[in-house]
C-alpha cells in the first residue's frame, strides 16, 4: 500500500497568515492526489484534485502543487472558516490511502 | 443537489454483523463508482472499499478484506456495506461518498455518516 505522510500534524496560525502543508507519498503517484478539508462534526469536503485543480466553489486562496512523491497545499491569507483539519489522499492505486491529517488551529 | 444518507449503524457485540445502507439522490447513481470511508473517534480518515458503477469490480482495505462486502442496488440508488466478524477496531463513523468520475478521481460528495460501535 502507498503510505502518505503529512507535515506538520498540527499547525497554529493567525488570520491573514499564509500556511503550507506537505504530503509525501511512499512511492510516485504522478499527480493523482486530492486534498480535503474537514471541520469538527462535519463530513470532509473536496478542495483540490489532480494535485492542483481547484474544486468548483472552493476559494482561490487554496492552491495545490506537486507531482511524484511530494505535494503541497497552500492557504494564502487564512480566514476564520479555514481552521479545520486537512487530509491528502492518493488516487493512483487501491487502496486509496489518506494522510494522517493536519490540524490548523488559531494562534 | 447530491444527497447521500447513511443508515444502519448502531451498537453491536464483537463478532457480530451489521449492514450499512447509503441512499443516494440528486444524480444518476448508476453512473458513478461509490466508496465507503470510515473515521474512528478522534482519528483520521480510513478508506474502506469501492464499487464500480455496475457492481462488477470491488476493492477493499486490507483491514476489512474477507469480513466486509460492498454492494449496490442501482434501481434503488442504494449502496451497502455488509460487515461481519466485527471487531472493536471497526468502531467508527462510516461515510459513503461518490467518486467524481471513473479512474483516478476523488470523492466529490459525502454523506454525514452513520456510527458503528463494536463493544460488549
């Protein structure tokens, strides 16, 4: 199985900050990576797929990049509604594994 | 608008069985692969299983292989997960989710989940 490792696991930031989350795959997955946002008590929501394609309706302050084994999710100018947990998921092979998550909290 | 509503969760003893259902609406159910994802209390997401549009192809996580069976009834727009030989570590909120498209595409719509608790 492909393992995904996110860093950091926890991030404290202020409104207006720019933050970057990294997702590393244990083997190359081309650009077959998605990012999800999950708020407490809610189901995950798709943010980005194919490493850098923004899902319809997602604000442009979210962006993704990378290919192969290293990927990043960047949130420019954090907004209060962005404080949540973020997960990456590889879409290259089954099982479609998730990273362990990165919790973004208010400083 | 896509709606996915899970049901069938509850408290079950170790070794027991449960069948989860996911009723879909707002899209042509038979045109999309469907997935189950679970989340243990306070933990991250774990991909469980996927089924192709026609039900002919399925994949499972190693942790549930041989114990869980995914299936679908396209005329009823319903997805199922039959869970047998349940263990304490199967305790989780189980989400059904729709794949955006066949192939290397993500999960673009999720239900709100149904809670399964395995305990004596």
